[in-house]
DNA sequence: ATGGCAGAACATTTCTGA
C-alpha cells in the first residue's frame, strides 16, 4: 500500500506532471493540496482513465484538497469542526491496512504570513481546531495517518537558513510548538523517524534560484499513530519531480506500507 | 525594504502563496 502526498499548486495546470507521476509510481492513494479549483472544474476523467476515483473538497482560485484512490473510499469528511472561515483545507476518509482501520486525513494548513496579522491568527486558530479534531479521534482510540502541506518547519535542520526564518509563520516557536503538540498526541513524523540528516526538503521557492541553490524547506509531512510504524516499509521524497518542466514548487512525499 | 516566479480570475492588473 503506497500513500503519497503532494501540494501540486493547481491540479489543472499540473495535470500532465501528475499523470506522469501516477504512471511512474503507481501509488494506491494520492493526497493533493492546493488544487485551486472548484469540484465542477476538477479533472475527474483524467484520473478515472488511469483507474483512480477522486474525492474533492474544492474552492475557486485558492486552496482545495482532494484524494485520488485506486479503490473506492468510504466515510469522506470535508469539515474541520469549529472552522467558521470555511476555506477548503481538509478532507479525510477511512482506509484499511492489514485489517487495521485507519483515519486518513489530508490537510493544507494556512501559511500564516505575515506574522501578527489576521492571517497569522487564522493559522493559530486552524491548528488549535485541528488538534481538537485529532485529540477526539485519539481519545476514541482511532488510528491515524495525517499528511499534507503543514506549512511548518519542525526543526532547524528542516530549513536551509534557519536564522532567516526565526520570525516567519512557518518557523516561529509558537508554530513549532503546535507541531510538537500534534506529535505528543501519539504520532510519529515518519520521514524524520527514518532520516536524521539535514537537507531533505519538500519545497523550493520559484524565485531567487532557490531550486538551483537547494534553498529548500521541509514543510510537507506524514504523521502516523505510534502503533502503525511497524507497518512502514519505506518513505521517500520524490525530489527529481522538482526539476521537470512546469513543476510545482513542492514535490511528492511517498510512504510504502506493508 | 523590495522583488524575485507562478497560477487564477471580477483578467493587460490584482491577489495569493512560503
């Protein structure tokens, strides 16, 4: 069972890259963020032709998340309880791996810059609501896979120039503490669990020659319940995708379970 | 301090992103 997460920066602008990725890598489930389209303009047929079903929480122009799956999925949810602003940033479902029933949650966390503005407070509030949402599931003994674009740099080694990011909404202590809070609910950062080295990024800015200089950020994550770690065979960042024509500024993060 | 690039839409300019 291969599960992949990818912020594609528009599903329509990226459709050829996504189709190529699917053909090359054949993941069972792909979780997309920043699809930047409403459901009515979502390219359902392109994925259908490759044998995938899509489940969409869309929005015009901005945000938007979807799940693409080889098998049909049940219990689709698109709401984050308490979020009154209602941007399309979450979609979840239920899957089974080795007879374990698992909540699979796809998120696109608000960026939050500039700090100390409405956008920043929205990020803090959204993360607080997410923590509540997760805590309820965990108190209920649900097993969880939560993955997507967290817009959080967990540690110094996740950013090429940490000193430049100390007061950035992706790296502020207050924001990193929220990430710790999520981990402390009983989750493991799967990539970091298997890779302790710096310089493993999932995003490179389009500007300033960031890709050429390898000035990246690790902001896309896959967190899983502690009890699921024994099911993980491998996890990798598909870095090469960033060097394609018309790339997204993020690359896929791919996790293979038994 | 600014803008560098990219995508979408109330589109030849403005907004959002990280």
